[in-house]
């Protein structure tokens, strides 16, 4: 069981353990926290666990509650601008189950994750994912060409 979120309610115990306990799960559980990339990274980890045959099925639980961090009363335009991303997000708690299959025509057929970052000036991350056959090497090559 993987819990993916940009935020968390507690540092310890891991939120995944709380969710697993409430669902009555006895499977291993972990949190993945990587800002807006958390869900994409959770899918990557789940895909790797399934591909390596360590697990046949992985639950990914997602929870965001940005309304707790939004400044509903701002003191000036600068604070409004810094707070703006929080106004565009909503609270939610979806889940997805990834499961191994013997049918080569179903499941995650291909994906690619590319992050372009700098140490001093965060410019955001560019995520490319495809759920169709082929193209992984081509997209990686295109992403490298764009970042150079």
C-alpha cells in the first residue's frame, strides 16, 4: 500500500500505516511525498514492485487537503500571489489499484517521467506519461533535447 501526497497530517506514524490500519490491511505500507509528483512517483514504484513480481497488486491512496493551508484573508497583493496556487486546488482523497496481468495489451504499457530542475531557481517539473505502446526511448531523447 502506497500513500502519495504533497502534504501529510503527521510526520510519524507514516500516513500509509494509518490508512492501512483503518482498511484492515496487513501488507507493507509506505508514504511517497514529492510535491506535485507524488502520485506519478507512486505509480512508478507500484509498477516496479509489480514488474519485479514482489507484489501482484498495489493500492495507491492519495489525499490532499490544501484548504487547511490557504490564506483566506491576505494582507497584500504579494501574499495573494504567493497563495494563489492553493486557491486552484481542491480537497480530495481518491485511490487506485494497480494489478499484474498476463494480457500484454492491458496495464501500464509505457511511461516516462522527466524532471527539469535547478538548485537555485525552481522552474517546475515537466511530466510526460503515455499509456500506449512504445515510445519510451523517443520521449526521453526528446526531453533531453528540450532541456539542453
